[in-house]
C-alpha cells in the first residue's frame, strides 16, 4: 500500500508540472489559460505562439512526464504493473488538473501516451489509428480524440489479448478505461461546442 501511495504522489507531482504554461510564458509572456482555447497543452501552445519549436517541445516534455511517472513507480518497487498504472493515472490527473494552475491544465493525451508506451505500447498506435479515421470523418481534432478515447477501450474489452503490445492482464481493461475517462473529462466542453456548431450550420442550410 505504501508503494501505491508513493507512486500516486510521484505521478501526480510529475504530471502537474505545467510545461506548456512555463514555455509559453517564457517565450511570449502570455498566460496560456487566457489565450486561444485556454487549454494548457501542446496544440494550444502552438496556436498561441505560432512556434513549432514550442509546440513540439511541449508535446515531448508532456510525453516524458508520463514516462518518468511510470519509471519512478518501477523504482519504488511494489506490485507491478499496478504501481505503474497508478502512477500513470495520477500523472494524467496531475496534467489535467495541476494544483500549480488552480487545477486548469491540459487534456492529458501526450502524458497518457508516454505512460502507455512503457506499460502497454500497443495502445498508442491503436488510439492514433482510431483518431486518424475519426478525423477524416469529422475534420476536427477534439471530437476525433473523443471518438478514439471511447472506441479504444471497447476494442480491448471485446478482444482482450488480441492486439500486440497490450498484454491480456486482469488490470489492463480497467486501466485503459480509467485512462480514457480522464482524457474524456477534458474533452466534454470542446465536443459540446463542436456539436453546437454543427447544429447551427444545419439550421443555416
């Protein structure tokens, strides 16, 4: 139990490092929470600064937060992969709701990807494939992210152990469901706005 609590704490603290906020503030003196979409993540960092270097740097650093959280849990010992999964979920929670920024963070995609690459790497290409298919149909980033985050756990629950890089363990489906739920919690607003825009467009037609 002690290792699980330490893994959760380490994961949250690492995940809560506001890399996007820090880099954008340093580069342009802009508070990312009040610019663009207000999301403290890689995409909004790029859209606000128009700097590919800043956007790419934020994405890489956010991904590394997920990797670091899982590796910290591994170093702490305890029951593996449970401690790693707890650290991963805590890292995404910290990224999405960092206490440094009054709990206004990002959407957790890069941090979740970093953690997943260590724990079950096959989730990343599966999610990216689903996102690509959804984006072709919807032509919008956030709704495509929501579709990928909903469908990927469904596939893994229905066909456990059938995909490479996703071990058939009793904790795997629950971990992925919780991980995607954390991501979806930050996509509700953007998806609602997307649907409202679509309804408005249909009324005009």
